[in-house]
């Protein structure tokens, strides 16, 4: 599946990418690594683009551009690491498929994007009937949703898990989705007090969205995701 339409894609940002040297192992390409290091990563669960299951958890690895070098490694059930560098957009993570409306997701992250690198850490998912892409954004680096393109509407706020979240809605027209090219809504909860660990009570956000007329349908994938836009950095994330 293609997940090209993401939170960072509605934010007006342009961060320059950098080039890298490459080595390959099987179907995977890794920047700035020896072949021994590459083979060691592959043995631990490095995944190419796509989605699947690993040690009981669903995973996704989407990379929009061949100019973006992303190493996504499943370490254990609920834990992964990602290193990235280049230009384009990527979304990776572990979690559940299908997700649930009453999920209480606990997470922790070693969060190391490079300065001036646009990246976010969030609960990320989709629903169908209606088709909706949603985010509960916990951490961000070098972007502000307030600079988003016209058409991103601030709908209200919700207090959950020790912080106020700003709620936004945005319509994507004829964009890639889990059902192919489509027109669909994005629902966004953006935490004011950023953090890299804690608990996300998903139901609180769904209730707040519903009260604002922002309804979800049948739950599809639901992951703790790292996303980057034309940037570089690394992160290790654990979710349960």
C-alpha cells in the first residue's frame, strides 16, 4: 500500500536533503555502512518497503522517494529503530492491524532527528467507510501545524494524558491512500506539551473528533509511527 498523504505533507516546509553512499544486502539498500554491518542489520529484521508482521506486531515501512534512504529495523515485538537521510517523505512504525477505538497505547522513544529536520512521532492510523487518515501527534521537530496550507482547519481542543491537544481537519483531494487514489479527510490531534514517552488514550481523541463532526469508520492499521520530510536522523521506538 502507499501512504504518501501524511501530516507533514500538509505543512509548508522545505528542508534540504543530503546524498549518501550505498551498500546493498539482498533487496535492501543502506547508506554509509560496511557490508558486515549491513548483514548484521538484516539478521535483526530490517524490512524493505511495505507492511507485515514481526514478533506479533504489525509493521509498516513507506518511503515516497528513491532519494530518501531509510533503514527500518524490527528489533523485537513492539520495538523498532529507524535511521533516515535524504529528500521525500517516509512513515514507519509498529503497532496493530486492525486498530481499535479504545486502544491505550504506551510508548517510549530515543528521539534524535538532526537540527532543522522535519519529523514527527505520533499514533498514526486509517479507517474505512469513511476513509480517514488520522494522527495523534506526540513529538515534533522543526515544523508548526499553524503554517499548514490553507484548508487545514483548527476545530478545537481536547485535554488528554496530561496535555491539551489542538484538533485540526484537512481534506486531501485525489491523493494516495490505503484504497488507492482517493479524496479523504485527515484528522489531527497535536499535543502542546511535546514528549517522547507516555500513554495515549486513543478513545479520548476519537470522542473529541466525533463531537466536532469528525467521524471514523472501520478501524484499519494503527501504529506508533516516525515520519520525516526531507530530513535526517534516527530513533528507537517501543510500543505496547
